[in-house]
C-alpha cells in the first residue's frame, strides 16, 4: 500500500501535519500533500541518514498526526525511540523502505563494503551499524562542501568509477516544498555524501580500482576494519 493510502487508513487528512525527512524521497512529501496534509521537515541523524527522533519531537505541534520514517541506504532508523515519540504525542508512525538488497547479494555486498572500509583514504566510510545491507555504500567527502564533493566525484568518474550523488537537493529546498527551516545535518549530508559501487558483480580488480582512484585524490585515513575481500 502506498504512503498516501496508509496515511488515510490511519486517519490522517486535511489540515494535519506529517513529519517527514527532507533528505531525499520527494514522493513522501507529495503523498502527504495529496491527502490534504502538510509535510513538516525534520533533520536527520548524521550517522544513519534517517530521521533523528530528537528532531522529530522538536517538530511536533498540536496539529501533528503522523511521522513517516525512511530507512536509508540499507541502514535502519531508530524505531524504538521513534515509537516512543509517537506514543508520547499520539502519532501514527509509518515506515518507508527503499529498494532492498536481494538476499542472495547481501553477503557479497557486505564483503565488498568491508573491503572498502579497510582501505579507503580521503573519505569518511559509513558506519556499518547493526544489520546494514549496503543498498548504497555512502561515504562523505569532507572539505568546503558541495564543490569539493562534486570535484571528487568528477575525478572518480574520469577514472571509470560509477559513483553517484545520492541526494542532490533536499526536499525543503525544492520549489514546490520550499521551507525556511534549519536542517543542518540534512544540508551537510547533501553537500558531502557520495555513493560508491558495491554491487555483487564487482570483481576484486574492480574493487581495487575504486580504492586506488579514491586514495589517489588524497585525504585522511578513514577508520575501518581490516577484513579481506575474498572474490
């Protein structure tokens, strides 16, 4: 069932507010608008890229009826704390899952992620966390913001690495949803994040090329494990 239908089924409608993330997923904000409700944007946790329960609670008003929690890049949101917020304020808490990794690929993706964790320099590697499926392997390119990340991405593509910017523009800065709200972690993530390939089809040689290309651009050593990549 789509988000709009789930919200309607939960009694959310005209004039209600629904707390949603601005870091990607414009379709969720659009679903809220379709039922006559108002999307209210809350900031994300900088480690999981999912809604921060503290930020969600700060966004709650007497008109708030629901919150839509997005599990991002293969990391799960803190559902326990989110449901506690929902119980305190009588909110409907819905979950939205991005495309899931096929079960047969999960071990291979984690293996490739561990390989990158142990060897990448010049980027901050993702926090694995419990149950990370690496639907995307998202690193941070630190510096002065978007120009540094975009230059880094361009340099990788020039070396044949199919990287991508996961969220180019946060939803609260899109013309149809422009809101003057303070979302510092969302803004920072939009400026710094870059998704590197960890597809199960990648060979050891291709993984080495990713590491070589990233490390050739310099930067501090990223903290990671020392796991071997056994393709």
